[in-house]
């Protein structure tokens, strides 16, 4: 049975950004499925850089925080990453959480309504910015899962229990559950190391 290597999370850590690009090239050579960049360190900017130093591996944000930029700014950045990568980029978005909102001085509205407004607004700039990537929604609860099936091309969970995944997926329309066009992912903290014991002991 052929084993498929997972997507790897990669952050742009200050002082180690060049090393992140080198690591991305290594991950591509070793056959990992994709590289997913979180919002700390500007995941979208990192994806733009990765598009220039990789050739085949899938790229995406996981996730970009929609309240931190205007939709036009995100559309421009996402279009650059998608075009330069040759269509390998997927734009993962979400609404963040309370502590992040407080730290940034953000007063969000209702998450479902905000995402429902943001996605078509972002897409409305396509004539201005060019080719836009598929969109993936950060999902936890059933209403956001259902919304992903309605307006996006993917859904990603954070630390979702495998036992609960079938119940979550049930809120997607059948084509999204069974087809290849709709992306389904789960972010799980994992340590990758040739030394299995050292990886297992990592905190």
C-alpha cells in the first residue's frame, strides 16, 4: 500500500525566513503533499516566496485572518501567489478567535455573516487582480462546515478528532464529500524527525 506524505505547516519565523524556503525545497524533494502556512509571520507572503522556490508542491494559507486586511489587499496577494505558483496555491481563511481579536483591537461581527460577505467581496476583484485561487474555510462547527460546502472549495479543521470527522463531513453536500475538487484537511500538531523517540518526546 502506497503511503501518502501529509501537508506540512511552515511558518515564517523572524531571522529564519531563508531557512524556511530551503526547508520547503527539501519537503518538495521528499514528496510531501503540500506546504501550509499559518497567519503568524504572514503566511500569505511566505506562500508568495515559496511559489518562486518550489515547482510542484501544493501551497496554501492555514489560515489567513480575514479581519486583518481589506478584501482587496487579500485578493491581490492571493492572486500573486496563485499566478506565480502556476495554480498550486489555495487560500485558506478564517475568523480567528477571541484572544487574537483582543490583542489586535478587532471587533468582529458574526463569524458566519462575516465570512459570507468576505468571500464574494474577495472574488469581486478578479477582473482587477487576475486569477484567484480556490478558497478553503477554517471550520469547527456544523454551520461553518455547511457554509464551506456552499461558497468555498475546501474546509479545514484544527485538531479535529478522527472519530468526529464523519459527523462533521455529513454537513457538506454529497459532491464535496466524495469528489476530488473539494479539499478536506485537519491541522494536527506533529513533530517530524528521523529519530522517532525524539519526535515522540517533543513538546
